[in-house]
């Protein structure tokens, strides 16, 4: 009963902490945790990342003889019994309260799948429970990010708008296998996403639903690569500050590029690529910045050598193929983005051969628009994205119609050949 009550209060933001009290317009002079002072006082911090809480979880792991429990937000406890080896009706009863806190109108599920190379990949889905989804949206996270926490807000907005939402953590990201922050071959990531997303689309109940790809930053590059891999399969893409071209002032010199190319043969995983703190540059809301720093599923170290080379190669390749883009798309980009240049989005918009394309530039906004901006700005971005998707739904599913026509239409001479034989 206490677990149920706690989960419910956490879900509605009713655990009294410095942050929640401030949100209720109560004057709080100091928002930092009074116990350690190292972070803002939030329920996530107090019950997961706070030093004492971490020690308690470690001791629970040891005494229960299960895998080490590592959590960054209270909601990580929702599936904890499935991932650390806890079993039995007693344990399920203990954790029932956390599962019960899920919205009654939204069903959230997690599943690990195995790719063609034997790597376990984390996948998740948010599905409306009281009606059939009117379209499918597939989330593609940015570099060093993941789906279940950092894209949960985006997913909830989309599912409440009537869509079924699916996500996957790329290799080396989030809960999936691989060295954190390491991308050996970007093509492998494309293949993983393509196979998983396609398997969802080809289920009988989904075949006639609109298929929308949504990707942020590196996820935007993923959306473009998925489209170029199967040009007629996807019905549209929402590109959030997409990584599709390297700014001229960021390009390594030919000599440096050759040096890095040789080095990656010997030390591909080394964190030797210099660069600014992306968390500080990309995420405008200080509260979200702290959430990311506290989230162990997000990689915060320097860019690994092979990863940097792969991302560079992907953007150079995409830059050459912008004219080959024919999909229906919406680009949303913050005008004050210091991570991906808004001019590259404008170049994509101008270069793409798409007949249905939209570009929205938001003054004053930064890079991370789905998770990183202040709430009122995120509201604007999602209002535009959801409205854009709904407009495409209203126009009808031309891809589904083409597929039906191709199945039913016969070549002109088919009957004649049958008569002749």
C-alpha cells in the first residue's frame, strides 16, 4: 500500500522537494539538496543518485544476491525486477505500486531484442490503451542519449495525441550492448533500426497505419539514412536539429583527417577527441542539464575516436545525397543552436527533391528541442509537429494506396499471354 501511494504521488509530482515546491510558487531560496549540496533537491536525486540512496541500492543488490541496481530516476524502478533477477509473487507485489503508476490511458512496455550480430538491444513502446493508434511514430535518439528516459517526454506527448510510439537504444547507447559512446560502424545502427521498425510496421494491425520517423540531432541523420535505404517505405519524417552536414569551421584539415584515420586502426575506442561540453551547449534548461548528468544511461565522456570518424563520415555522405531525399518531412531547428548549424537544415530544405517539405526555425531556442528547452518552448515545437503529422493523416495514406494498387493491378498483357498459352 505504501509503495502504491508513493508511486502515485511521484507520478503527479506530489513528493515535496525544493523543485516541486518552487513549481507550486512557494518561495524557496536554495534549491540544492540540503543533505549533500551537489544537486537540486528532486525526488529523483533523493531516491536514486544521492550518495546514501546509491549505497542503499547497492546493499539491497548484495543482500538479495541480484545484479547491481543502478537507477537515475524513480521511474527506473518500474522495470527493475525484470532486469536484476528478482522473481516471485512477493517481489512482484512489492513493485506493483510502481507499475500501477503508469497512466491508465498509456501502456508502456520494454523488450530486449537480439540483432544479426548477437548484440542485445533495448526497445520500448508507448501505446494508447483506449483507442487504436492513428499513426506510428519511431523515435531516433541523439548521440550519447537514449530512449526510455530522455525521450519519454516526447513519447508521452505523441501517444496522448493518438500515436503509437516506438524507440530503440542504439548499440553503445542506453541499455543496449556495446561500449558506451562507441559507434564502430554507423551502418550497423541503421540496419538495427531498420529491422526493428520494419518488423513493427509489418504487423497485421499496423500495415495501413502512417509510418513517421522522428529523430533529433544524430537521430535526424538516422531518419535520413533510413529513408535513403527504403525510399518508398516511410510516410514522413520529423527532423529535429538534424545532423546532416559538418560546418566548414568544424572540418578537420586533410592532414589531420589522415592522421586520425590511421590512429583509429589502433586506438578506436580512445576518448581523445577534444570538444566542448555538449550538455552545456545543447540543453537550455538547467534542470534538464542536471537530469542528464545524473542519468547513467547517457554517455558524458569525450567523443571516442572511431565514433567521431563515423559521425563525420555519415554527415559528409549525407551532404552529397541531400538532393536524393524525396520523403515528406518537417524540419524544426532552434535559431540559437550551437551544436548543429541551422543553416544546414536550411540547406537540406532547399536541396531535397521532396514535394512536401516544411522548415520551422524557432528564435531563441537551442539544440535539444524535445528534451532540453523550457516547457513553454517544447510545447510550441510539439504543437507544430503533432499538427503536421495530423495534416498528413488527413490527406490519406498514399503509400498504402500504392501498395494495394500494385497488388491488384495486372500488367496489360497478362491476360493475353494466358489466352495464348
